[in-house]
């Protein structure tokens, strides 16, 4: 297991994480990577992500979905509806700095764990709510899920060819961005508390995150520019051609922000010069089609050699295995691994930021369900006898 400067930056900060799925656990893991003591509060059957995985396959019975966002945390298994559970949880709130929750809006209020109730017993508490659309409004009861929010936010409609169906992004980018924004909000609130001595409520939701991802094209649309997709699908709504992905004879490559004069020299074709740079946006589909007709004739290696000569911005389009083997990705030390007692070696992405030249590592693997229940209750002041009573009543596991 690894210790770096980043691993200790939030040392002394305790976080109660009432989260599940991806947005909440990922936000919690960011804080855990930085040294916070994150206590994952799970139902007795375990958090949702313990029993679900995108591919529908487990690693020796262990969900890879659970392992991607629950390292460096402790597990407290509790039945939130059991009346014996409330007082110990309130005791933990008194000694905590942050509470993160990703329940449906209002759910924790009904359990006596809402912000208004908890700020009375711990005025310094940072209470972070993560949701699909916000804590109120016309969509408050709608299911908040990544691809649904991509549809609502315009992200899906902005992607793909003009004559094809809208295309969602091929990863849960909204979930992860909302998690990062939520963690950023918590860190800002903790810093603010150092000046005021008071906690606050922080909210992050998928819809806001999806809009934030589209800050540039949405700003153009807000100010009157057309947002229609291009016919070729390789040029963004708001960029002149060539811009996007093109097929070579043995794969795909990406070209970005290249002048028509450069294309004229590259292909020895005066057609591009005749269009003229000032008209390049209006003729982007024709330009893309003509570029595509050249690119498809030669293999990737030949094109990249020519592109280097002409100083054209370009890159190969890589699949995930190529990304895993990519020299820069590995130079950046982007992956880590840990030994799971059931699943064996598990590889994961590292924390994405470096501190003092190092990226925070894994101090502890994702926990077994309730693996720290007795430990956490003891830290809250409960005796072994009290803990046995709470587990016997099935308030805690």
C-alpha cells in the first residue's frame, strides 16, 4: 500500500458517506484518497454497487464497479430504519466534519438525518447533497442517471451526424464530473469554515454537471449561434473543418484546427485555397468530405509522418487496450493495483491529481461489508457490550 503527500492532505477530516451508485462513492473516494477518514454507511445487505457491474460479470464474486470507487474507506453497515440506529449515527455526526449523501431528495430528512436537523447538533458540519436534478423543482422525483441526463442536457443531441440519431457519450462522464464538482464544493466549504467557524450545505447534481461539461457550445447557443450537427459528424457544431475523426486505410485518426493553406500544401490540392479561410465554417461539410477522401487512402503511420512535417495537430483514435498500453498514460503513472482477498489482483485508475510530484496511492482496498462497524462505534464511545446490543437488534451489522 502507498503513502504520499496527497494521502495526508485531509488527515483529521472525518466524512460520513451515505452514498451509492457512482456519483456519491466517487466524490467520497476523492476525499479518501487525500487522507480523509471516510466512513461508508451501507445497508445490511450492502451498497447497490456491491452487487452490480456494467458488464454483468464479477471477479470471483466481487463487483469491479464497487472496487473502482470505494478504496481508502471504512464500511459501517446499518439499518437506517431501525430506531436503535439513530442515536449512534447522531453521535458520529457530532464528531464528523462532512456528510455526503446521494439519496433521493428528502429521504434523509424523513430519517432524522437531514441538514436542518444535523446542523443543530453540529454547526460546523459540511453537508453535501448529490442528486440528479437538485433538491427541488419540476424534475425532483425523476430518476437521475447519467445517460438520461445526457439526453435532457443536450449532450446526446450534440453528438453524431446530422442525419443520424443523437449519440450519448460512451462513458458516464456526467456522473464523474458531478462527483468532482461535489468534492470541489466540499473542499471550498471546509476552507470557508476555517474563516467563519460554520458549516454549510453543498449541493451538486448531474444536470448542472452536464451543462458545465458543455460550457463552450452552450455559451455559443445562449448568444444566438446555430447548434446543428454537421452532416459528416466529424466536425463540432461550432468549429470550422477539419475537426474530428477520419478513417485511414487501417484505423482512425483525429485532426484539429488546421488551416486551409496547410491542407492545400498537404494534399497538393488548390481546392482548399479556393474556398478561403474566411469561408471555412460555412463549407465545413464539403471540407470534411474532401479531407476524408484523402485520409482513407493511406495508413496511419504514413499520415502521422506527413502530419509531423506539416505541423498538423493530430492523434490516433485509440481503443481502451491501446490506452492502457499508451506510453504517456503509463509515464503519468495512471494505474494502480491492490490485492483483494477474494478477487485477487485488481487494477484501478489512480487519483487524477499530483501533489509534490506524486499521485496519492491506495492505503486500504475497498472494505468488506460492515468490516469496520465495531471499530467505528467504539470510536463514537460505545462499549463492546453496547455494540453487541446494537448488532443483536440488527440496527448495525
